[in-house]
């Protein structure tokens, strides 16, 4: 009888420890099997001759729309700007070993939380620095545009705003992929309030953090360490600003542009604007979700299905003055 009691207590302790580890993103994925199939399509395409086009089109029909004639693809093979981008990507990515390992770890973590997840085939491509579509996840395929990850100081990006190009790095590639895996599992929020929109972003970043336990919060957020520290130091003052201006339950769509959409800075219409990073509302959403997870015994899967305003009420979120 004593043994049974002790064994039951041990199970409770182990269960509590498991929940704690999951909340801290420390989960064991060593037994999860995934196949990370990577195809360097840009090498196959730009290393091809016009005679190779029929074979390429047969192997990758989804990348060659029937409406485009062969002359379009032959012209691309000779285009100086595209060849320059190709050479630049080959210098930065002579091989994809590091990224493949990171993607493998990412796939394992996604499958840990969502066992029905099937890892996609990864194709590296060039997309003329189309940073709005740097990563495209389409069911069984994942397209990664390498020309958006050459390093923020690369000459290709010299005319791009700093807030756009600061994440054009190899290190951020896997973060962008994780975001594409997080977005499809989020439900459309029931409310259009500002706090609901903040928490929708917070859910996304919490998922990404769970998928990427070795990445720092500022890397996942896309902030520099200095920007993240500024947000932490300013947390109480900004929250007071939101409260005093009765923003939390406002349905004003302008708040999205001011505090959630990607931008060089957040728009308080104060002198502090120039020092602030963009998307500060999304940062607060993550803080609220973190508080919710700490104050409620709930899994990641349960969290994402909980109503956003309910998360806010049950989070007991209250920033401390630093």
C-alpha cells in the first residue's frame, strides 16, 4: 500500500514536471522521426541549359505555369540581375547543412505538439527579394527564398529600410518557417478588439517559441536585443498609455497599423516614437499569453483554442515598473 501511494505521488510529480517543462518549451523530441528532404532548386535551375528545361518542367511542374513559354525561362537563365542574386546566394549558402538541421529540429517540435503534422519537402528558390513571400508553405511543399537571407548589410538590400532588412539573415530563416507553421493552426478571433488582436499575435509568437526552444525571444519577435530591452523597460509606461486612452476594447482599425503591423516604429504620437520598435502591440500580446500560461494549467493546444479576450481576463497580466 505504501509503495502504491509513493508510486502515485511520483506519477503526480512527473506529470507536474512534464507540464512545467512544456510551459518552458523543454520537451523531449529525440524519439520523433522526421524526414527533412531539401532540394536546392535554384542550383538546378540556374545551373541548367535551355536543353534541360523539359526535364526540369517535368520534375517541378508546379513551378512552371503552363501560360509561360520557354522563352521566359531562357531569359531568366541569362538575366544579369538574377545571375548576380544566384551567385550571392551560393556564396552565403554553399551548403544547407546548418539550416537542414534547424529545420529537422523545428519539424520534430511541430510534430510533438501536432502529431498529425507531415513534414513538407523543402525547396530553396530565388524570388527577386520578394520579402512578403520569403517563405511559402503549401501543404506538402515549403519554398524558401534564399535571396532574402544574405545578411542585412548585403549590397542587394542597400535601399531597403532598416526595419525591413534587419531580419534578412541566415539565422532568421528558420524563424520565418516557424511562423508559417504557426499561422494555419490559429483560429480567427471572435472579437475585433485591440486586445483580441494583440493576443492573436501573442498566440502566434508563443507557438513559434514552442517550436523553436533554442531561439531567444528577441529573435522570434524579430527585434534586436536593444529593441527587446527597450520594450521590457517601457512595458509599464506603455500599458498605462493603452489603459488611459481606453484602447484595449476599442475596435478602431487604426490601432492595428499603429501597434501591430510591421513598421519602423510604433505610433504613440509622442517623442518616444523614434525610440520604439514597431509591432509593440504584438509584443504585449505575447506577454499576456505568457502570463496566461503561467497562471492557468493549460497546454499549448488548449491555449490556441481559448477565446482571446478570455485569455486576457484569466491572464492576470499586470506589468511591473522596471
